[in-house]
C-alpha cells in the first residue's frame, strides 16, 4: 500500500474543507464563489470575477432560455439549477461549423456532436456554418464532450451571462497531486 506524503494529506484535507463550506453556510456565499456539481465542467469551486467584456476562453455562469432549461430539466440533466457553467467558445465575428461528427470553431475542431443523449433520446440537431452575431456568444463545455451546449442549440445573448468565473479548487486540480 502506498503511503501518502504530509503535503498530499494537507492538500486533501484543505480540499474537503473548502468543499464543505457551502454546506456549512447553506450554499450561499454571494459574491465570493460558485460551487459546480454538474458534469459539464470540473466539479469544485469557481471564484466570481469582476465584470468585464466576454472573450473566447472565458468561463461564464449564465441563465439558459426557458425552453433549453426545460428540456435539460425534463431529461434529468440538471438538479433544477437555473444557472449553467460553460466556456465561451466563440464571440462576435467568430465562425463555427457543426456537422454530424463535430463542431469546428474558426476552422479548428472543438469536439464531437452526438445525435442522441446517454439515454438514447434524440438531441436537437443544429447543422451548418454560422457566424456569431453581435451581442451573442457560443457556450461550449469541452471538458465533457456529452455536455448539452451550443453544439445543439447555437449561440445565446450576452444578456444571459450572470458572472465570469475562474476555477479556484476543482477535482481536475486535485488530480495533479495524485
């Protein structure tokens, strides 16, 4: 059996302490961080950043339109959460192409596209080449290729963005230590 170093034990203890904070404070610490417990992005905590213009590569928390939220909720993809966490894959002027096999952002492969979800139910099919319109962004979760995101519904208004966030402590970060 492998013996853990003191550093790994302290880091693991710190991780679980940080993970427990929202439960100790009833998951409400406004203005500090957001806890992500969905599969679209790494599980863990994200620091809320000051507002600034959105650019490709940012991670944002946004409110999906009612019909998208309803579909995701009906299929059990959310726990009733009204906010989604995704990466901004494309912004105004960027081009994206969605084919039966993948999504391409400005000509570069960004991930696969499925026709059915994990339960075998059909997913919305968006195909073609598009240019992101002013006041819009394309949300994508490249961490989890099966995520319900812009590859199935396209771009969304920037007005849906609630906050920018940055990973503070995630399960992906913890993998570095083990």
